[in-house]
């Protein structure tokens, strides 16, 4: 996949491009259906598939007070889009000046003059441009003028649950990392760098790797059964997200105890895949009670993970 980090990087029109526009945070099952349709139409036209997205997320610029938590970082999102077989990703820097563009200006400057759009696929609820005026009606009107066609895809759902980034955030935020797989299409994961912590785990007999992450969306505080990718290897583990109330900490941390691992992880990047939540955070009366609880959590995690496999993004075709 070829990635353009700005409109200026696209120096010539693409070959019969079929494109879609959106934030695509999380690249969930609904997004994947859109990408699938874009690929299908591009193949039929002998053209290329294009995803147009924005960085940062528009809500982080237009409504920072809402504190939207992103499911994926821009790097993770790009990797997931590439895994879906898309040919080109145009990641447009989003700022106040760009936000002031009308939908008509966006269509003319980006879709027509820059890409040479042939066909546009959009989700059922998507609109863009100043005042969200770029809905399907306007896009089809402009398509008649500029010579491209528009396809509107219906909502993708499982029963009453419509696949959406909002639903993914809701499930992860309340710790339902098992249930989110049905919407996200994969296990939720967080990538971070191992840093020095308080080194309390080693004294308790359960040395932990403390993660520093730029990912916005942390699951609800508590204990989780996880699998951890280090390089190309996977390890089972138990993860605690919280402030360690037994020690009266204030800062929320993410710590992972890896089973059957002996090595130095400091400074390494690892990915933590959340498979199930065991319990919420608790405060224990003493260290012996804490040690007993950790031992029970580890045994429970080993039972959950014994025959479990992580579900990662892969093309459905």
C-alpha cells in the first residue's frame, strides 16, 4: 500500500480510482465491509482502491472538550487498512483551516483535481465538510457535474448491534474485551514500550513489565487474561490496569506478568492482546492477601489462555 501523508504528495491523478472517505477509527467490521466493496469496484474498473482519512481525528480538533478516545493510533490504523488490501491511503492533516473547507471545495480539490475520482463509496451515516454538508445527496449532485458515481452502503450489523467505533469504545471502556471481538472483528490490543516501574511485582514473586503507551483507549481498570507479542513470539500473561490501591498509588498504570518468560524487556515495544476480564480492581488488607489474589488470578488466566488463540485482523476474502 502506498501512503500519502498530505494532498501535496499526490503528484498525479490515479488510475480509475475508487475511493472511500472516513475516520475509520478501529477499522471494525463495518469499515471492512466498505473496504471490501471499494476493492471489488476497483477490480471491475481496472483501477485502484483508495482510502481517504484524517489525522488527527476531526473531533480532537473541532471538539477537544469531548475527549474522544481513539481505538487505534494512526500507525495501527494504517497497518489495518493495508491488511485489508487497499492500494492507496491518503491521510490528510486535519486542522482548523482544513475544517473550514466546504464539502464542494473538498470534492473539487481532493477528489476531482487531485485523485481524478471515478467512483465513491460511503457509509450510511457519513457526512463531511464544513457543517457536515457533504452528504450523499450533495455528493451525487457533484458527481453528475464532475463525472463520478456514488454508492451508499447500508449499516452493517449483527442483529440489533450496528458496527460502529462508538460501540467499540463503549465495550472496551467498560472492560468487555471479550464482547468487543464481535464488533471489532479481532481482539483489542494496546502497543507500548516497557519502562521501569516501582519494582514491587518482583518482591511479590510476580515480576511485571510496566507499559508506557500512546494509545488513548484503555479498558476498564481490573485484571485481564492477555497474550503479549514480543517481536514474533507470543506469550501468555496476566495484566493489571489500575492504580494499585493496596499501595495507595494515584496514577493508573498497565502492568503485565508474563508466564514462562525470563529476559530483559526494558525499552522494547510489545503488544498486549486482551482476551478476557477476570475482575475489577481491589484493595487488599495486607501483602499476603495481595499475593494470594495474584496467584489465584495467574491460575485463572492460565486456564483461560491454555487453548485460546488471538484473533487478529485478516482479509475476509
